[in-house]
């Protein structure tokens, strides 16, 4: 599955495929119709505490990435979403587009989430436990 990230304020394109808003808060100034999304996955967003601690300050970027990945790894809904992307129901879409509102295109949660999803797609399935 191809995963791309896109600022939610950029125009919709048919080639975006399955569009997922990954922010916990609704983007300012946009109506639901204008966002043109397939799913609002608040459960994929960083916790409020982590989001506030990061504050989009580049000095906190490395710590944010590490803590956010830990949150994703501990989140059963995030793990189920990663599994869903690899499943047959998503085969009809050319790609998944993660939508975010942050101004910084290099240092935001969608960048971390996209890499996390790619890593989970490439990870081999766990071996069954011997009884």
C-alpha cells in the first residue's frame, strides 16, 4: 500500500485514494465537505499531553517522534488500522493519504505515522506460540 501525507488545506485529488484525517482536533476554518475524507482516525493522533509538549517546536521533534511511536505501539486501534491497510478491503485504493493540519510539512505527526505504518506493513507476521 502506498502511503502519502498531505496537508488538509491542499485540494482534494482523485489520486489521493483513501483519505484519512489523522489529527485529534478538527482543522480550523474547514467544513467537513471541503476536507473530503473517508475516515477521521482520531485514535491515530498523538495524545493531548504529547501534542502539547511538542508544541511544533523543532527542538522537541526527536523526543516527540520517540514518544509518539511508543504510543502507537501500545494502541490496539492503531495496530488494527495498520492491519486494515494491508487487508483486501483496501486493495481498491491506489494509495492512502494521511491528512494533517500542521504548517510544518517535515515535522508533524503524519510524517511519523506514515513511517510507522510502512514499518508495520513490512514487518513479518508473528510466529504462532508453541503450546
